[in-house]
């Protein structure tokens, strides 16, 4: 069950903040997390556009 009191909401934001900096680590100069997010975005868009192109091709 979710904890909707102000203390619980604060914990949720704090946990999200720690998760964000754990994977992106922009303060330390590590861009591995950012490049991983960018690669996932590119892969998703390629797959999506491939499905659209495949549907547009006339079938023989």
C-alpha cells in the first residue's frame, strides 16, 4: 500500500533522486547512463519506424 503522508512522498522523491544519479552520475562526469538511455531511444525509434515501413510495402 502506498504511503501518501508528506514524509512518505518525500521518501519517494528521495529514492527517485538517488536512482537518477546512480545511473546517470552526471556530477562525476560519467555519461554511460545517458548514452544507454540515448541508445534505447534510438533502438525504440528504429523498431517503430521499421514496423511502419513494413506495413507500407505492397504485398506480392
